C-alpha cells in the first residue's frame, strides 16, 4: 500500500469529504516534487520552494525545535511536504494544520505518512477553519504564508475571534446587452443578494433591440460601428449615473458589459472597488488585454497560461473564479407527459452550433438525438435532429430539456477544432446547469473538470467520438447508474458550486487583494426586530411595524409607502414618519419641491 | 392668539416673506407670532421684524439621523420631541409658505384651528388655501401667465392684502456700526460710489460670467470713481477671487464668505448700487432700499422674483428660450451673452447717478435685452414695468390681462374703470408701442367662450345630479351622469394645451379638483358644481379684462379695427348676461 493510499484510507474514515476532494485533485505541472541534495524530495510551486532543496528533513526538524516545548495546541499554517509536521507528531504534540492548497496537500499525502495527523482529523483545507482550537498557538510555515497571504490573514482574523464574514455590502452588477454572459450577470446579482448584500443588477438587455436596430440604419459598416460605439459609450455613462445614485462599495462587471478603459478609470474614481469577471476564452477573445489593467480585481475562468499572459502585461490583481450554478434557474422539475414528449429524448444537446459541434454531432445521428439552440444549419446532416428550426432556447425550456433527457450531451465549443478540444481547460456553464438540475450529463474531458466534479462518478466523460458512443450506449441501458451519478452531481453543486458560494470566494479574493477597502458593516439581525427594539413596546410605531405586510421592507420607505396608501385618518406618528421621509428625500436632492 | 408662520426655505424666500409678518402683525396686533425656519437660516430670520418667537427647526441635527438606514428612529424621536416642546399649546393659526410636502405635513402636525397655505388633511389629501395659494401652485405649471411677484402671492396666500411697502429687515446696531467702521477703514475718496457685485447664484446657469462683471466694473470706473465689494457665500469665494483678479488693482474688496448675514446686510445698506444675479443678497438689498440691478438668467423670471420696491432695475434676455426650458442642465447659456456689459454699465450708471428712469423707445440700441423698472400698482401689488418700449406683443398683453383678471376672480376686486384698470391702461400706452402682431384676441376669445360653455355644461350636469332625490340614484343613471361629466375634462385639457393664455384658469380648476375623496353623491356633485362655477368665473374675468383693455386702449382698438374680421371683438368681448344667468339659476 502506497503512502497516498494509507493516508487516504484514514482520511476516508475520519473526513470523507476531504478525502474525496483530495482524491479528485489533479496536480498541475507547476507543482514539482524533485530530489533534494540530501536525497528526500522537496516541493516547488512555480518559483517558490516550499521546502529546502538541500536538506528538507533537517530544515523541518530545526523548525519544529525552534518552537520550543510550550504546552497547548499548535495550529500550523502550511503543510508543505510535511517535513516540519512529522517531528511535532512524533513528539505527541497537539497539532492542527491548515493548508490552503489542495494540490500541495495531495502531494504531502503522497509523500509522507501523516496518519497521526489525519486520525485526529487535524488537517484543514482552504479556508475551512471549523473545529480549530481557539486557544491554539498559530505558527507559520513561512513559504506557505508567502504563497497564500490572503488565507493566512483570514486565519489570523478567525483565531482572533473576528467575524470572518463581510457585513452587507452595496454591490452593483453590470451586465452586457446580450450573449452568454447575460444570464451569468443575472445569476451573479442573485448570488450576491443571497449572501445578504444589497445588490442591484444594471441590466442592459432592454437596449439590445436598439443596438440591433442600428444595423438597419446604414449600409456603411464603419458608420454602423461608430453608431454602435456611441450607444455603448452612452450606456457606459448610465453606469456612472447609476453609481452616483446607488453609491456601491463594489462594481462587479461581467464580460461584454459596455465598459472600456476610460470608463473603468472614471468608475474607479467613483467607487472603492471595481471587479470584472471575464467569462470568456482568453485565446478566442482578446479584449481582456485592455480591460484587465484597469480594474481592481480581474476574475477569469482559466489558469495557466492565462496567468502568465496577465503577469507579462503587469497585471497583478487577477484570480481564477470558475462558473457556478443558479438553483433558481436550474433545478429538478416534474414534467407532465406532454412536456416529456416535447422536451425529452435519449440524447439531447442545448447550445449554439459551433463548428466543432457541427462536425462531432454528425457521428451521433443514429441515436434518438435532439439538438436545441441557434446557429444550426437546417440543411445539413444534422437537420432532422435540430429542434424548433434552430430557435433560441429560453432558460425555462432548457431546464425542461435537461430534466426530460436521459443523456445530456455537453461538448465545449471551439471554433478551431473538428470535435473535442484536447487542450480544453475551463468548464462551461452547462456543466453546472445540468448538475444543478440533477440531470445526467456526458461531457468532453476538460483539464479543470476534476476540480468540480469527479469524472465518471458525478459526470460521465468522453475524450473521443468512439468513447462518447460507447458511453451513450452504456448509460442508456443503466438508468439507476445515471440517476445515482446525476444525484451525486447535484449534491456537489449544492455543497460547492452555487453562485453564492462562488461569489463569497470572489469577495474573499477581493479582500485579500485589497485589504480593508471593503467596509465591514455590522450585519443587521433582521431589520424589523432591530427597529422594533429601537422603540418602546407600547410606542405607536410598533403597531405600524406590526401591520407591515409580508415582504414589505421594514424600513422608513416601507412604512411610509403604506402610510400614503392607508385610508384611515392620518395619525401624528404616521405624519412624523412621512415628514421624516420627505426630509430624507430633500437631503437626497429629490422631490423637495414636489408641490402637489 | 398664537400664529405660526412656517418658512422652511432659503435666505431669499425668508426675506420675501417679511411682508407676510408685517401684514399678520397689522391684522392681529395682539397675537404672538412665531416663525419656524430651518436652523441653517436662523441668522437671516433674526433680521425679520414682527417676530415674537423664532423657532429654528433642527435640520443640522436631523440630517445625519434621517439619512442613515438605521438611525431614523432617532430622527423620529427628535422631530416628535421638537413638536412637543415647541408647538404646545397648538397654534390657533398656521401660515405655511413652504410649497413642499414636508411643509404641508408640518402644518398638519401643528393641528391648528386654521391653516393657510399648503397643507395636508387627515384623509391624506394635499390642499392649498386660500385661493391665492392655489394660484401659486398654478404658476409652477402655467408659469408664463404669472403676473404677480412671489412676495405678493405669499401675502395673499396668507390671507393678507399687499400694502405696497416692500420688503424689510432690521439691521442690528452692532452690525451697522461694524459696517461703518469697515468702510471708514478703507479710506475711500469722498464721492466714491460703493457698488456691490454678486457673481454667484444658486446654479451656474444663473450666473452672469465673472468676466462680464469685471468689464462692467471697468466701464463704470471710466465714468466715475467707484469701489467694488464682491459679495457671496463661503462656497462662492473662489468665484469672487476670480472676479477680484479680473478687476483693476485696488478697486475691489473681496467680502464673499467673510461676513455674517447681519454684517452682509449692513454693508449692502451702505452701498449705492448692488449688481447681482437673482440671489438672496438681491432681496436683502431690496429690503434695505439699496438700488439693485439684477440679471434674470436661465430659469429665473423677473415677474416671479424680481427685486421688490421702487426704482430697482431687472434685466432679462429677450430669447425664445427664456425662461429656460432646461433650467438645471442647459449648457448653451445663450442668455448670458444676450446681456452685454455695455448695457449693464449704462443702466448701472443711470442708477448710480440717480437719473430719472422712464420708458425709452430706442429698442435697436438694446437688442436682445429687456430692462424692467420695479414699482407698485395702485392696489399695493408689486410690478416690473418694461423700460424699453417695444410693440405690444401677445405675451405681455396677456400677462397684463391676468394681472387684472385674477384679483377680480379671487378677491372679487376690480370693476371697469377703477384704479387698477386705469393703471393697466397707462402701462399699455406708456410702456409699449402699438401692437405689430396678433395679440391672440380672436383665438383667445373663441377659446374663452368655449371654456365658459364647457364650464356651464359641467355645472348644469353637476347641479342636476346634486338636486336629484337619493332614491333616483340608480347605478345606471349615476353612471350616465358620471360619463357625461367625465367627458368635459379632456376637452378642458385640450383647451389648456392649445391656448396658453387661458391655461392657468384651467389648471386652477384641476388643482381645486385634486384628490377629492368624497363618496356621497350629492356632496360630490355640490363640490363639482361649485368648481365649475368658479372656472366660469375665472374665464369670465379674463374675458372681461381682455375686453376692457382692448376697448380702453386706443392703440389696441385701432389695431383691432384695422383688421376687419376682428373689429366685432371690441363690442362682443364680454359674454352676454343671459349666458351667465342661465346657469346661475341653478340652486
């Protein structure tokens, strides 16, 4: 039994989730385990050595000795390859380890016997600090701290008893006029709201018709381009106007939203932080080059070599933020027989007719195969499979198709490949949407996929047409397996891949990049109880608060809008509230002179 | 008797309400008069005579509380406490001059026996009373028709008659002494004219350029020895510094932001002239009888808020876009260029040298500009009369018609040939040349007749409903009647849009109708009949005054007679009596 298997066996018993996560972790190429001068292996991540390349065993021993023999639990930030942990375990010390990187943790478990640590459930991954002893002494593995300053700060805050959570922020989510990032912008706004942040979605979709109409205005392509740029510039102005009104702590713009470098500069002068989520393939669309340097946080879907490209351009404030699932849009659904007939099939695909899909799907037409979505050529061998004459599919219908289909095919788009992109890295939104529906999916292998779902346990994976055909036949015949995998994928989504969870991560990254910039407001323990406690029990305002209908905001706006509508004689407390509301409106420069 | 006057507005508005305080004191000599103001303007309010008790509203303290999402309960307590400590016992009469919802709610909270001005009722309706306060509301919608200065509308809205004594403030002795010492300290040569310059205003669009002010200064210096005092608020100091930098060295003293309100008033009272945009200091100058030369740019209009008193000059651009269509955002500011420094210097010299001012006919010299001289009419109402005679145009003619018609309608004053009628006749002939364009008489006569017809029709329907026994209030009958009455309002709207000259009368009718919550059919019908009757009265007053002015003025009569199809108007201007009587017979 290898060290890895031995460690994993213990971990599976003590912390099965952690074991599963580490088992699913792929170690990227920049994590190198190399022989040291003295012999035992040392670890290098990128250019950072996590252990001595000369004699890592001695280094670990010296470090452990330098801690002395102080009693009480020790919390070590950084596992490295475990050399500094082993002497402590040997001394029988009460040791806890927080390792921010799953990749490093996996390598440590592959190279050291850490069972004494694992048996007592003493390993924590990422920013999961649950169960760490509050009286523990924090000691740092310096190279790890250097590599992960953000998680280190969070651990320090956690141990100091400070609430690690941000208070309610004001966040303005800016979306595009159209396209694939539009729903992501909506989900993003919903995710921030779910986290309890006051969020507004600046939706430019209503302007799309006007944007399209400009194409009809002139046959001169340059003139059309100029007009469209002017419209986008105007829309950019509306962002500034909204920002001045809403006064957000953070502007979170999605790919394709109408922002350009001058506007981002102007925004940065108005808002504490501006973030951008580039949910595109950086090699296909290159406008990131001019936007990335202008924002405070640039989120991307890909990792290397995108990271290096950004670094080469002097961009430091970037981070990988994968997509996620919106459970309001995608969820399990009971369909009636008519809907099942309309939307169901043995095999379905929902998406646009990219070149690689047009090619690949020709090899699947002998199955009961339905292709939904736009940009498909009806006069092609795929014609009989194409549904609704290649009309766009609504979110609602997508949800129904996913739920009604036995095998949902997911092939990542590529304008360059004939079928599967062998270098494909990031995963598309459909991976998460399908999993959120509790729908079975067969997806082409992507290098990042194992970070999110366990291949062939939660989602079925193919790397060639032959494998795809084979698995389609296999799973069509095994409904129970399909159901079990789909359920497992949905479980994983609920636990790890919701937008709320993803965006909580984004905010943590932003805090790490810009410590102290986001305000730490105290979260209100529910506005209504707080308000009620600010007036005596028998105060007339209490009755007004009690009378607020469900869903009405328990604040001055909510109270006064009800006061204005009431048909009862106006009471003095009501009039005072109304007065106060008008006074506030006057302060905000609106309607102070609204006569009648 | 306890009287509370609520004025939660700014410096200029406070000074403009001084005649209200004087009028109340005259009408109720024994009363205790309290003036509620925002604490920001307490210093200004302290200058107003006739106040027994000044009640500053704690705006400064309330602002941070009201603005906060969770701190407003504190704000609630502050307001409740302020009301309890200062408004008990409840006043007998509240005069609310603040035309905002906030002012209306405060007047409601006072729970006084009588409220004049803009207020709120227990059934959550906003209303204005007496009629002149409704008129104030109307002027914001049909602004071009307004013929009365805000000062007079305040007084009439407070149920008082203007006394023709203008604005007033009292300068504390120490401020007066300090101003004297300050001026002495400057050691100016005897005979030097002291001229105040106010380059700032509430909006940049209302600011005549500092370069122009400087040019005026230089031109005045070419004519006579002058010393200039640059005045304004603390935030206007940079603008003042800019102006000072443009003036010849040693000719200016920069006071902007450096004086108290009392000190500013005392200084203004010592000036020979104040050249200013439409600002609070302009009203202070008018109140201390310092001659004013003021510019009314962008959204500012001389007839609404011009300096009150005898002998002030107000300059207004003659542009189709004035008063501004986009008062808060215009970037063209053509009005700034329409008033030239040469013209301003020439008129300023007239004031400084106390030359008699009478209408002049050399319109070509003053292209793009109208100059108004402030005065009072024989009924004590303020007026701004054009000094540059030009052919009477439709706009001016109708402003004068309204000047005669509204007091007749709302006060029951004015009969043909009385002092006001004579004065209007003199203004027509003395300040204007004979008309050279259509005064809109034919169209307006037709529209007014239609207005009378519609109002009579509405009144007839409402009366029929009112007099119907309740047992005949069947749903189908009521529905028919309601439909018939409902048909009248769109017609009135159409008339208002098509005929700006009579739009104010119709707006007034709609304002009186607003927010009715009465559900009893007879009562509702009674109110409606009364509203239609008043609309008819308003229209009739307009028609009468229009006819009187047309008949009484030779130039207009000649003009009308020269156009054959209009000749009949001179005779047929007044509605036939039977037309009125037919409806008046209604109970």
